[in-house]
């Protein structure tokens, strides 16, 4: 087994933007973005706008964000819909060592550095980490 070296255990991840949503607290936000059709705005920082070329061509995107108001010390979670405790990696809890959130969002429109989307559960002010096109061929799994 390879050891985890200090260089492998520390990363610089820079926000590419900020999420503006109608949810002001954790309790306001839907459990998953899919359960809401509220319009949410992704504000992309000017230095990353060049990377937005052609985003309009995709109807859905995978959005990754940093759940900055999470408890990173939790290794167990009780999902509200089951009430049963699990290891955090068996759940979608926002409270986890690396609180990265993921949603597949519907693209609505672009206005310059602003992307309007539906289907996101992040609270207002959440740092945006990445946007990738959703591809049914690559991402959809029949269960
Ligand atoms: C269950 S998590 C799911 C996140 C993402 N869809 C996923 O599966 O990785 C969604 C919840 O995270 C909480 N949340 C949203 N934005 C947050 C933030 N910036 N910091 C901490 N918690 C947040 C809200 O309570 C929201 O209902």
C-alpha cells in the first residue's frame, strides 16, 4: 500500500464562483436539489468566465460545491428520511470530513457571468467548486 504523503493530503481548491439561492439557512434548503425547482444563480468569478464557453449547449450540468457551514468532524449520520444511523460515507450528509456537495442541475439561461439553474440545494453564499456537463451515457446507471 502506498503511504499518504503530506503533498497528497493537502490540496488547494479555489472557488470558481459563488452560489446565490433563496435558502438562507440549512433548514431552509431542500434535502436534495431535485426536490425543488427554485431558480438558483451561479455567479462565476471573472477570471474563470472564459471557461464558460459553450455551457449553454448542455441542458444539464453536474455542479460541485463546498458545504462551508458543515461539521467536518462527523463520521456517522442519520438521514432524516430513514432515521437510521450510517457511516457518513454511506450517506449524502453535508456533515463529513470533506464537505463537497453534488447536484445535477437543469440549465435555464446564461447572462454573462451568471448561470441560472434549477435543482440545487446549496444555501446562499455557498462556494462553487466546479461545473461539468451531465452525460446520460457516462453518468446514468440503470438500477
Ligand atoms: C443532504 S445535503 C446534499 C448535498 C448534495 N446534493 C449531495 O448529495 O452531495 C443538502 C443539505 O445540505 C445543507 N447545506 C446546503 N448548503 C450548505 C452549506 N453551504 N454548508 C453546510 N450545509 C449546507 C442543507 O441543509 C441541505 O438541505
